[in-house]
C-alpha cells in the first residue's frame, strides 16, 4: 500500500506540473498515470502490486464518480435538445459495435464465438472517464459534447446486463451478480428509481424549517448524496452506474445552483480517482497479459479503435443535426476504459471458459484506446478553434497602402 500511495502521489504531482503542457499538446494526464503504473508495476520495477478485486473496486468507484459528475451536464433541457441524436449511438451503433468486436475477435484471435460475444459486450460501451476530456472542453461544439455525454453516461449501465446474460449462457457464474433477465431488469429499474428519488428527497429536506446550507459547504451536498447513493445501490443490488448518471442529471434539473457549486469539486475528485484507477489498471499489465493477448490481440485493439466504434457511429449519425466535422469527432472519440476493465474482471473470476483470454484482450484494447484517445482530445478540440483564429486573422485589417503618383 505504501508503494502504491507513493507512486500515486508522484503521478499526481507530475500530472499537476505538466497540466499546462497537457492542455495544449498530445501529452495527457492519463498517460502520466499509465507510465507511472507501468514503471512501478510488474513489467519494470515490480514495487506496486494490486489484487485484481481491488482493481475492479477502484475502477467501479472511478466510473461512478465520473458518471455522477458528468450527469450534471445532462439536465432535462439537455436531454430534450440532444437526446434524439444521442439515442442513435445508443440504440443503433452500440449493438453494431458489439457485433463488429465479436467478429473481429473471433477471426483475428481465434476466440470461440461465445467468449468473443462476451468480449464484444465488454468493449461496446464508451467510457465516460475519458470521454469527459472532450465533453468538458468549451471550445468543442455543444452538440458534440452533449451527444457524447449522454451516450457515455447511459451505455455503461446498459452494457452490464448484456455482459452478464451472454456470459451466463457460456457457462460463467460471476460472484455476486445475477445472469437472468428478470433480476437484471429489476437492477436497471432500481438504478433509475434511486437516481431520481434520492436527489428529490434530499432537495425536499432542504425546504424544512431550520435547514440551511452555508455557501462554503454547498459543494459537499451533492458529494454526500453520491456516497449515500453508492451505498444504497450496493445494499439494494441496483445498477449503480445508471443511478449515478441519472442522479447527476436530476440534481442539474431540480437544483442547478447546487450542481454548479459542485461541478469544480466533482471534476477534481474525478481526476483523482481516475488517476488511482489508471495506476491500479497498469498493475494488471504484466507479461502474462501481453503474452496471452499476443500480436493478434494488439491487431484487434487497433481494429477496435479504428473501425468498430467509428464506422457504426458515423453511419448512425447520418441525417442527424450534426455537421460532418461533428459526426467525425463523435465517431472517433469513443474510448474504452474502466467499465470494460471492471466487466472484464467480473468475467475473469466467473469460471467462464477463455476468461483469461477475454481479460487479456480487454486490457490491451483499453490500453491502446486510452493512449489513442487521451492524446487526441486537444487535437480534436483544435478543429474548431483554428478555423475561428484563421477567420479572425482574415478579418483583421492590414496596413494601409497609399498609391504613388
């Protein structure tokens, strides 16, 4: 634990010191934590070792924190404005991505169809932890940010039932998780209900006589609500990822002032847990993972990043109100991350045939995706700032020329 904390502290310090450079270059804070984890992990120095169940727990906490924070960018007004465009990637592109990943995994790595379909479900969702790098940039058009935010906020919670059901048909018995439709539908419903009811009840408490919140403590209100919600989801077996995003959206709708006051605090917390989760994830990247995945696994990772996400999203957004440039950005920026890691670890301990191969392929795909997407968010954002700067330069008056003679 001491080695992990020291490595995390050094990584966090490096991320802060290089944050200005990262904001204008392909260097990313995610890459800083990944490098720190790889150097300190079993691949090099081998001073940091994290149990797989700990990695799963840290990944889930990071995912919950980011979903809760991102949900506060998705009020009811945002859903009304961009919900129809975001529904296309959710309803059309996500199943197509699942199918493409399964086909690629089967033919590129030789994985049997059952485990290949499980891998497809694991890698289908877009991870909000890394999508938030683009969603949080004001220089990116609002339409792109809102579509990515809603899509990445909802698809993690919706992907988990698919992973568990398909894994159950292949012989998996994940500890602590149901694999039947009725139980999983109940978990989804409970997640939605808790995501709405808990914030509403807390807001009603604020209206009681003698209840009031001073300005300096106002950001802790949503934070305490998030901790309570996480615990309730655990007790009631509700889908915590869906609950987190819905709760954030509910707060933004019924108490926008509290949402605004929490946003900066939430983003800082999200960055910290993201760094810890990346560090823990890097501890998984030992020789066995890369040996199991092999060169075919690396080829699969490149194909997943370049083909399985961009093609379905590009096709499903044709005819939407997004411009061509916005469609390209939305299609490209579909990172795989902590949801996939958490789901892969659930399967790893489930007794499913080829579970080790599925986890190894998941880890390699996530590694390639994190490096590719976290290093291109600045480039994608510059797509919109550079034309404006060129336009301002063109409109700037030049020197006055006095004709001779």
